[in-house]
C-alpha cells in the first residue's frame, strides 16, 4: 500500500512526516543512533526486505538525514551516518521511546534505559521548556503564526 506524499502541505510537521513518518524509517534512525551503519546490519537487525530498506535509506539520504560514505575498511561497501539534520531527530526518537514505555509497556519492565555516559545516571524525560527552563504542558503554549505562515496555518490556529 502506497502512502500519499505530504510534501504539498506547507506544514513543518507534514514535511517532517513526509521524510521520517514511515515506521521503518524511524526504526532505521533508532538503530543509527545506537551505532548501526551498514546495510547488512540494518537488514539483519530489523528483518526488513532489501527493497524496502534500500528505498528508506535512499529517501533518508536524499532528504539529508543520513549520508552514504564508503566504509573505511572496505571501499566497495558503504556506511550510512547521521547528518546534523539526522542528529536533530534524537529528541524525537527519545520522546517516542518514552511514550512507548509509558503507554505500551511490557510485563517484564522497561525495555531499555538510557544513561548519560559521563555519570552513568538515567536521562530525564524529553520536555518542552519555556525560555527560562520551566517544563510546559500543551495547554500552556500559545501557537502564533510566523512570518512564513500561509492561510492553512492561520486557519489551524484560529
């Protein structure tokens, strides 16, 4: 089943989902954040077909989320590395992980704990913060049209 592209929508969420909104793409990014770099490693760990993996890696590379570079030990093979744009998706993936642990837990306990390397202490949850660092809930945030807003944004935020 083919998905309808969202690139026609002038919306930052839609534009982002057009690139990373397919579940295999998010799992590829999760694995890349855990150090995975090669096609074979992604395919083996995810148990994904080579055609689907190729398509997702191509889309993520063309979008500038990953970069494809020759392997240092075998110039005939390639690695996929996160770009700065890809690295900026880290809080998104952590937020998804935290949501999954809270709302889709398993009976054995937390699946993965993320620790700060320097201290060995668990990370705090991903939060939206005010300019002075206070955690904010959705009801405490006011959306305002920016200079690039079109009529759809104005309609959305009223």
